[in-house]
């Protein structure tokens, strides 16, 4: 067991349960909803997440790399995206959720994990041939096309954050696998051009009601105080929370902004509540715990003799890094608000389970690498 990964995961997850309760209790109590409703839900997500970690830790690598499994996985995500185009549940302007009774599933979150294992598998299998023929681009065409299709479908849900993270994961894995960046950029530009041409046609055919949702977020980012009662409302209240908290915070449970002023206080903007209640010091400690996992993943990837392990580690490190940057950047006004949650801290089932699967896979790879090194030493 790699405790440099597992212990930060447990600390972050348990701290997330506490902060979800703190961020949501007052607001939902005022609106007649059980104050402990989100506490129990998040606790359940964490417990299931731990089971997912255990499952992934003991899962044989061959199961994840099975061609039939990956094909079914890709088909399930594609069908989910197509379903969202017509029947997706609209939450805060984006239609990226499938409602399954009491829970909402977000396919873009699952797609992050799929990109990691699918691209790592197919590109690692091609790596030897690519080394023999370094100018060969044919090996990359099929996975590149699949990535562009999924990213395009993701963008149609108006989920800019999820789209960007999935694209970043894919890009890093392709580059780490040896893709000639000049040809890769050319292919991406060709895909982008097709995207621009096809978007109006697809939107008109599937009858998606377009809105200025993403544009409003950009305007709110650029002029938050001028639009404090509209598109800039979230960011302005986030600023108030950050300023009120200072270095050491006002105390757990004592946030003012969470009492109906700050929208999405238990999800997208939970770090604003953390900062207000427990201060900048706690925020930096949480980011430090995440960075411990990220650097550990990169270290394992660098030292591994398996291209598959290396690509998986780089993909997961990219996922955690970009998601953290987008969330913190949105909360602090350094980046436009993208609706991205903070890993392990924000409320959400899809995110917690996918993140847990990544942690379990990292632990699996770490154990496998340690076992391999022991065998080499014995020989």
C-alpha cells in the first residue's frame, strides 16, 4: 500500500464530508430541507469511494486492458452523450447530467477515467512500433478521432470545464506516448475547423436550445462587480468570503456567505467557504495534500518501465492538476468559472467515484511497480 497516496485521499475525503455539511446545513435548513441530508449523502459517496479504491487496487490489470471491456465502455459513454443531447437534465445552464432517481450521473466525469485507461492502453501497445517508425502518424488516428468526437459531444452539453479537462488528459497522454506534436497540432486544428463548421448544423438538427450561458460566465469573470446582481454574483460573493476569512478564518460553521449569498456553496465554491471558515492556511494545506498525490503519481510514472503504467500515471496527474487549477482559479477570479468541483472536497457522487477509481488504480500500479523491483533485486 502506497501511503503517500492513500493517506492524503482519506484525509481529503473525510474533510470533504465535514465541509459539505458546513457549507450546506444552514441554507437547506432555511429552505425546509433536512440539514443533514447532504452530510449523509456525501458520507455514502465516500464509503462507496473507499470500496471502489479497494476494488481497483485488487483488480487485475488485464481486466482494464481487455479490448471487449474498453469497447463496451466507449459505447456506454457515447450512448450517454447522445442521450444527454435530447433528455439531459439541465443544472445551472449545463445539460451534462443523467437523472437516475435520487442521484445524477455526469458522463463527462466518467469519460475522464475512460480516456486515461483507453488511451494509455492503445498508445502503449503502439509504442514499440512508433519507436521503430518515429514518423508514423497512422497509429494515432483512431484514438485521436475518438477523443475529438467525445470532446465535441461533451462541449454540446455546455460543460466547458469537463470538455477542457478531458482534452488536457488526452493531449498529455498523446504527447507522453511520443506523438509528433506538429502533426498532432495539425490534426487538432483540422478537428477544430470541422467543429466550427458542424456545430450550427448539429445544434439545429437536435433542437438544442442555445443560450448565452457560457458567454455570461465569461462576462461575469471580466466584470464581476459591474454585474454583481447577475453573471458576476458568484465571483463577487466568493471574493467576500475570501476577504472575510483572511489567513486563519472565522471558525468552522461561521461562514456568512454560505447562508444563501454564495450559489453552489457545497460544490463549485466550497473552497470559498473553506477559506472563509478556516482561512488561507487550510486551503494551502488541502492543495498540498493534493499535490502530494499528484507528485507521487508523476514519480511512479517516471520510474516505471511499463509504458502503460507511465501513461496512466501522467493522465491521472493531469486530471487532478487541471481540475484543481480550474476550481481554485474560478473561486479566486484568476480563471472564468467553469463549474468544476474541487477534488474530494466538493459534494458530488460521480466525481467522488471517478476520483476514487483513479486513486485505486494508482495504488494498484504502485504496488505492481514495487513488486517488480523486488523481483529484479532478488535476481
